[in-house]
C-alpha cells in the first residue's frame, strides 16, 4: 500500500493506487507517492520533504 499526496491541495491518503479525482478538492490532480523506506523519514513511513 502506498501513501499518496495531491500536488494541488496536499490531501494525503493511503491506497494501493491513487484515485483519478482527489477526494478533497474534487479535481483531477496528480498524486505523488510519498511513502518512504529510508531511515531519514523516521517511523512515520511518510517522507515529509515531499
């Protein structure tokens, strides 16, 4: 399961694949996978730098 963040409004969600329409801003947005697998991210599992 990935962690996705909307590039337009910043809405984040966990899903296998991002939706076609953002549930928050209701637009067709580009989603960025912000799941992190390196120790620099701490224990959150999400890269806050993205």
